[in-house]
């Protein structure tokens, strides 16, 4: 997750790292700055994306 308008953590640096990464990869952007991912509409985006990642990668799946 990246907030391109983030002035605390360079959003541009995170975007460049994403571009350099190989697949599989997924980018979620949160409009606004650093703290906008924790409130309001930004939280809806960031919490949904985080939950999706946990479900995809950390929940046990039955074998077979």
C-alpha cells in the first residue's frame, strides 16, 4: 500500500520499488498522505487490502 501524497515516507520511492519488483505483485494506493490510510475512506481501502492479503497468504487451506 502506498500513499503517493505521503510526505513522511517517500511515496515515490515506494512506487519505484513496486515498478522494479517482479510478478506476482499488487499495488494498492491510498489517496492522501501518511495518516490518511488510518481514517475515513483511506481506512476502508487500506484495511480491505490488508485483510485480503492476510486471507490470501496466511489462512490455512485444506489440502487437496
